[in-house]
């Protein structure tokens, strides 16, 4: 039985309804993939791992792969969602015909993603590649409680804060971002955690 939240997600999609439905059909027809509800949207999982998601964005819809960096991509379809993305990759579509034309390649990507999850493969990240901006280092040195809380965060959450703070051009903006997010850091939360 399908989760009613999943059915509502697809039935009430404001844009890309046909395209999202076509991607859903591809995912559901792939052996080993299960459709579940996570993070307030459908998620496709295999062997205990998060495999893929679909999304309708303003100018495109996407099929994203959590461990996309591990996938073979002979057709060059996969792109990172942003400049700081290290694992996820997605394929973008602008109409139903694009999905139909790429169906064989998409099926190959899905089969490969299932094999990656079944094999228990993980994306490994360098542990020492987080570069903290000077203002964040200064704030952590001045506040041992904040420093301990920051150190207790996962590397991904630390990296997120480092990217957020260093993205500001002015030092006062970097300090303001630190002050704004200090309560979240002290609570053990990343920028996007609820």
C-alpha cells in the first residue's frame, strides 16, 4: 500500500506533474528500489541506503542520486547540485520528451545505484579538508562552549557552517552569521536541521 503523503505529493505537484510521474514510474519499476516517505517527500531506497529522489524546481525537474559521484556516467548526464556538492549528482529535465529519450541511460544509472547500495559502498571524504574562516576560528577560540559544540558536529555540518561564514564578503557579515547560528551550533544542529 502506498503512503497517502506520497500520492498527494505527485497529485498536487504545482509543476512538472507529468515529468515527476514518469520519473516515479522509472524508479518504481527498478528491481531493488523501494518508495518511502522521508524529509517531507518521496525518497527511493535500497538495501538500507538512500538511493534517489525526484524534485520539481522552478525551471526544471530532477532525478537526484545520493551517491551520484560513484555512478558510471558514460552519457555525461550527471551534474553536481552546487559548487560544494561532494556526493550527490542529478539529471535535469525540461519536458517529458527528454525523460523518454534518456530512459535507457536512466535505467542504467538506476541499476548501477542499486548495485552500489547492495554492495554497501559509501562515498569517502577527506577528513582534513574543512578550512575555517578566520572569523569562525576567532569566535571558537573566544568561546570554549561554542568550540566544543562545533567540534561535536559531524564533518558535514562543520563544513556547511564554514562555507556559510566564508561566503560573506565583509568581516562584519561573517561575524553576524556566526552570531546568528551560534545557538544552532550549541544545540548540535546543522544549518538545515529542524
